[in-house]
């Protein structure tokens, strides 16, 4: 496979350039993953009679590969990042396609583990490639557009589910085969159609854990813990508490995607204008309020319309998390991006391994407390985000650091 430097890639046709590949990958991944997520709660309840504890264990299993994302560093000794990312994308597609073929607790856990390996290793490499291939000055805006591209692809998939699920009497098997198959085909196409792009900064192929990145690690840990509560239990609540059917859950996801398509580019621009600290402070204040209101749904009996509105706003606030990527891009040694992406992904999933199962048991007795815990985590994240400087850079990673250091060359 031909290798092309990023500078030489500017002479390639637009459709074969690195950023175009990033957009194509951004659109392909959620076709499988978001469709899997949209159908999951209904599928596991109908096919395997899952309760809150079961869904907690399922997501604990799903997050184990994320916890071991640091293993990407070992694989990078054998494979190029671009190849590893695309092979992982193909694995995600194939595993998603086979999901409905195993309608039992054990079968669902095994196929979920395989799809999760594909998803988490893809995401680890993808985040690294984004930060290497996108110029710092344009990173917030470009990342915003990448989020919008993924939302747009997912939107199309969800529209098709809403329009055809009942009209054509679709089954879980058909939808999973089609969505997973599309993702796998796109992954194979990208493997064959694109040259290998060479970053100007060779990446360290070793474990990297630096003291000066401590705030980034802490924010990643809190982000993973908080997000898991929403991912696992917010959608499950819509089915268990409010009785949403497949097309109703998907309709809610569609509304959420429409909001993301519109707001994600604006969020990217806002991060560029107001800075990472202000963006993250705003995100965590909003998330704390949303999770407190989620808890109120159980304590005060508020209705389904508020639950649906909170779901949409939660996703809008989550899109501000791109500021965490650009914060790291500004403070990192250029050669640290790939290994630190793997380490950060593992840190992000430490809580994800045990929280879903543990909170699944709490859910059985007091669902409102689960969301109150998430609100508390958002407040801790808010406190941490106040430690980010207005203009972060290497040597000025936190408000406590002074002076600018020269990044060490990649080894």
C-alpha cells in the first residue's frame, strides 16, 4: 500500500485526502453502532427478558475492551494506525450484523464483546488520527463537522427504521444485518481505496503516562463514569418506565440527531472562540442540572415529555466534550498523541467496567439515585475544568503550571 505524507496528500483528489477519510469513517461507524444502540433495549427485553441488573451487566461487558484500549499500543508495533482503525471498523460492522442471531443472555454478551472490541479500538485510533491529521487552528471547527457528519449518517439510518419498521414488518435480524453490513463494506472500501497517510510526527510505540497530563486524565475518568450512567440507563428508562416501542425510541433518537447536526458545527466554533475551559464549564453545569432533573422524574413523577427533552439536551451538552480533545492537542508532545489516546481511553473506561453492574442493582431499588450520582460526577468535573488555563499549551497544562516547555521529540 502506497505511503503518502500529509503535505503530499494535498495534491490528491479531494475524495482521497486524509480529512475526507476521517469524514467517511465518522459516517460509517455510527450506522452500525447507533442502530445497535437504538434497538438494544427493546431487543434484550423482548428476546432475553432483561431487567435493570441484566442491562447493567451487559454494558459492563461492553466496556471491558475500552478498559483494555491501552492494548492498542502493542498492536501499533505490528500494524499502522490507519490499518488498525479500519480493521476494527470492519469488526464492529460484522459483529453488529450478527447480533440478533444470539437471542440469549450468553449469546448477547459474547457478540457484544466482539462488537465492543471493534468499536473501542476503532475509537481509540480514530481520535489519535484526528488530532494528528487536523491542524490545531482548525481542529474545533473540523471536529464539530465530523460530529455532524456522524449524526447525519445516523439520522438517515434512524429515519429508515422509523418509516419501515412497522410498515414493512422488519425484524431485529434484518436491521442488524443491513446496518452492520454497510459499516463493514465501507471499512473494506477505505482499506483498499486510500493510501497510508504519514504524519510528520512519528508516534511513540510505548506506554506513555505523564505527570503533566494529570488533569486530562482526571477529566477523562470523570467523563467515562458520567457518560456510562446516561448511556446505560437513560434509554433503558424510556422503555422500562414509559413503555417506548422501537419506532418511538428511534424517533427520540432522530430528534436528538437533528439537534446535533445543527448544533455540532456551532459547538466547534464556540470552542474556538471561547476556549476549552469555558466550553467545558458550560457543559458540566448543564449536565449537572439535567441529571438532577432526571432524578426528579422518579421522585416527583414528572412526565415523559420532560424525559424526552432532557435526553435531547443531554446529547447537545455532550458534544461540547470535543473541547477535551482540543485541550489535549494543545498541551501534548506531538509524538504522544497515539499512546496517550490509548491510555486515556483506558482511563475513561475504568469506572465503566464496574459502574453499570453496580448501579444496575441500585436501579432495582432507587432509579432516581442513579441519576443523582451522575449529577454529582458532573459537579466534580466542573471543579476540575476550572483548573484549565484560558490558553493551554505545553508547559501550561493547568492554572498551577508556569512557563512554556519545548515538547520532546518523538522516539
